[in-house]
């Protein structure tokens, strides 16, 4: 996976609550097992009408907003546990999702796929959304090592929680297998000491 240490980007506001995984990636697109191409169908039924014509009023079809950060409403990623939702968001180009609450399974799937879910307070979420809507080219900065999110051009920031193991993996670009490989020497030393003690 790509390393994640610090990110500065504009953001896309999607202030809708209870966005479930079927809205993120509809079930009819789950047949593939390759992660590539899922971004084409991200929010498919919100982005396109029944004739596959883009719906201009949907935020991803509005050129006013862009960036690798999606700022969503409360309870993002609820519903079924499909990992494809994280695949679709990452394949589209998002690196960070900000919300005031994430469904636990979605949060785990996101972290396993190099996508950082940042949970902020409801008040700070409203502030971020207002900042983006007032100035679409404003940027946010995320420092994963410091576990802090800033609204650039202001003195507003908030810290966020992340599992220490997942933080280590994101900073180093590790998936679970990469992490085990990185510990190969320590594992071998432990095994040698254990054999000698038998």
C-alpha cells in the first residue's frame, strides 16, 4: 500500500447522514474480485440516472469540488459489511473520509485498504463542511503521526484516534502480510531462543 504520513488537499462535502455501503457501491457491482474499477461505480445511483446520464446536482459531478478527502455526514458506512465500499472510495481517489461516526466494519475495511477514516466531533464536522462550502478551494491538512486534522488558513484543528497497529501500517504502507514480513528477523530470533530453551 501507499504510505500515509501527511496529506494536504481540498475536499468534497457530502453532508448526508447514514450513508450505507449499498449507496456507496450498489450490490449489482459486487461480482468482481479485483479492486480496480470500482471507483467508476462509486455512489452509482446518486451519480447517474437510469439512462447512465450524470446527475448534475450530485456533488461528485460538480466541478466546484474536488480533492482526495470526502467529508460526509454522521454514521458513514453503515449497512452490510462489504469491503467493496472501501475499494470503491479508494479507487475513485479518496485517501481520507471524515465523519462524526463510522460503522465499525466499514472502518476496519477502510484501514485495511489504505483509506484513513477520521472521526471528529459533530461540531467540528459542521465547521469543516461550512468551511468547504464557503470556499471550495480551501484545504485540510491531516498529519497521521500527530493524529491531528487542521482547517488550513485558520487556527482550527482537532485530534483524532486511531488504532496504534493500523497507524503503524498506514505510515509504513503495510498490509497485514507486509507487517509480518517486516518482523521476520524478530520472529526468527524469538524462535531460535525458544528452541534453545527447550
